[in-house]
C-alpha cells in the first residue's frame, strides 16, 4: 500500500486507509527472505491497523467536509465513505464528522483487494445502486485516483497534503480542488461536470 507521512488522521480523506499494508504488496518481504502467506498478510495488516487506531485518537475533519456532506444529503444525493481501513478502525474518523446519521461505510473488510484496486469503489457503487461511470469519487491520494480510474468512475482529487494537484491529475483526476467547499456547488446541482 501507499506509504503515508506521519500526520494527524483526517476524516473524509483517503489517508484513513493508508495504513493498510499487505506483505505481498511490499517487495521487502521477499527481499528479507520471508514467505508471504495469507495468515502472515492478515497478521501484518491487523497489527498495522492496531497501530493506526492507537494514533487516530483525534482526527480532524477536512475543511468543507461537513458542508459538502450536508449539501449532498439536502439534495438527496447518495454518498458513501470508501476506505481501505477496517471497520473497527473507521469509527474515530466517522465520529469526528458528527453527522446526524451513520453514513454508509465501505471498508477494507468488505473487499479482497484495497486501493489502488477498484474493488472498494465498485462495491460502493453496488451498495449505492449506481453505475460507476455515473458516480463520482473524491479522494486525496494517488492510489485513490488510480482506484477510481480502474473502476471507470470520474474522480476529483483534493490537494490536501497527501499529493499535489499535479500528481493527482497525472494519476487520473478529472478535476482537482484545494478544499472540499469547492465541490458544494456540484452537490447543489448549481455546477455540472460539463461546466468545469
């Protein structure tokens, strides 16, 4: 999986799942002469998740996240959180949003392959009962962009520190923004993809 910088975890961010690490995705396992089997991968992934959970005690909400989610709800737009984190590791970030209802959360335990594989986004599209090409994914990492492209889903890159706008565009972002508030007009229907 994609390494991440040591920083405060963020709610409504691709960084929440950046800790997900599978041994056979990492060349170090073979280079160290260690076999990579399903149990070892699960043990590494579980331990990385435990470490992340211990650090994720005070996640901060990205600027504009609540405004965007409230606009989506007000305009009856279906949305979900898709994260490579496991279910037990998602709660602190979701609770930081202080939403009036529990959102639909698609997490790493719902699929076999985490991002950049498209599995999470395809599962989310099925759960939301949408065709992937008619949805939109918002993420802040290169792996988020790659997963959306692989899923055939338009993708917006948020240049919030994980990657630059240029890197997100090169990875497949259809649009990049600096702040989630820039997406509120889309949620309200005041701006369409063709207007961008």
